[in-house]
């Protein structure tokens, strides 16, 4: 490295809070996810931390597969352990040493564990399924990685689940479209879903059995079990409402828990339960399992119900990209100040604007945008 990078507030928080596995996800394409990832990789290298890297999709390719515009490469450092598909190594701009296979298949070949020997560009494509991601992360740990970064994929958020990651960095920016106020409103809406509060210890203890067995369940307000079944959440809506109509011997429903994904049909059932039972507490696995909008959360809140997560997602930080490769940009300083005002509970940064490291400007795309 050409000199030591000053301590980054984002990296410092990740390091000081002990977030050993951090996922980097973007609100949409070209919001600066890859630049954020490169920033964190450089910071970890400067602090001589043993780093592991993998991806939920594919990143580091030279050209965006959707918009056909150049993308910034993933920049890795000597000593980094990477879990990536075999075929990506044919295009790597660095030398690597094979450490182990993983037994995890992907469209680009088996996911391999390799150690990077040089500083340079690398394409990374990892496991796509949650179970395989957990295996890849454990493999990175066995290979000596103390800090692991998981690169996210467009339209998928399960890598942000606390079942996989200790913290999440959310990249947002002008590529979302509209003015600064529009971008920040959409970002706050996404945060409202991802960062729903975690249930307290007593509530967690009361439904621990359900989250171990999987399914749906109903309890009274003081935690007495009424009904529990190991059924998929896709089929749970009608059954929940039918069980509630049975009356449970006039016992009042106070809590409902769902371990799987919550889509529109199940959400409608939760709204109905909230109308029937004032003060209802609804517990879901985490914010990545919610396939609803922020307006839906507001509708549940308006009915006097509380929505909690079995395990809450920790937002490590929000990073900003004031430019879009498709045209349009914000004044970076104004965007940063506005975002900090709009998201006061979160650490907000523009890693390019706030960095004095000489390589940071080279992370801008050829169009002048901090892409990816």
C-alpha cells in the first residue's frame, strides 16, 4: 500500500463493534456497493487484518451485464482469502494459491478457497443459497479469516440476515432516481423494513421452540401457547385466521410468530389479527423475510400492533454515491448533509468524498460515476 489510510469511521465502527461478518448490499445497481467494498478491503489491509471475501452473486466483472457500462473492479490485497467460483480465477488479475475446495457447486464451477498473492483486480462469484453461504463463511474462517465481507446481489437481501452476517452496510445513491429527497425517502423505507426492532429476551424465550422447529404460532399476551404448527408461511394465512376464529376457549390472542417469508397474503392475515386483537405483537425471523413495503408497516402500526424481529439486523452504516452512470448527479456535500439529517440513527458516509487515500478517486467509473 502507498501509505496508510486514515481510520475510516465506517471501518472503525465495524472493527470496534466486533462485526466479524459484514454484508455489503446496494439499494439498486450503481449505488456504489463495489466502491464501498473496496474501501473496506483497503482499510482492513491497512490494519493488517486477516480478511475473507465472498459474494452472494457475481461482482468485479468489467462490464455491467444489464446496462453494458464499465464497472469498477473488486480490488483485493495480498493475504486475502476468497471463496469464489473456479471459472472466475481464469480472469483474475492477481496470482492466487489454492487452499481448498468447498464442495459447493455453482454455474461457474465449484466454489474454491484461494489466497491472494498480489494487490489487484479480481472477479468474485460465490454461493447463492443461504445454506451454502453459511458453509462458505465457515470455510473462510477455517482458512484463517478474522474479518469476512460478503458482497451482495441486486434484488436479494438474504445475505443481510443475522443468520449470516453480524452487520450490514447499505449503499444508496443517485442511481435510484429522482431528487435527493426521493432517494432518501426510498432509503428510509428500506431501512424501516431491514432494521425492525429485535424482540426482548422474554419474547424470544417464549417463542424459541417455534423458531427452532419452524412454522407459525399463536400465544396469549402473557405468553401462554394457544396453537403452533410446522407449516410453511406460504400456506399459513388461512390457517392462522381459521385458528383465531375458533376462539381458543375465549382466550385472547396477544402474540403471533412466523418463521418463514412474509408476503402479501400472510401480511393481510396479520393485519386482520391486529384489527381483532388490539396490542398484538407480531414476530418475524428478521427484516430480510418481509416482502412488503414501508406503507404496509405503517398500516400495521396504525392498528396498534408491534412488529419485532426474532434477530434484529445491525446496520453498520449507509454509504452514498452522489452520481449515476445513467446521467444526473447530486452535489456530494449536500447529499451527505441531507442524508445525515434524514437518517440520524445511522452512520452515514461517502467513502470517496471523505477519504484522503490517493487511490480513492481511481474508483470512479470512466463516466465519472461511482458505479456498482
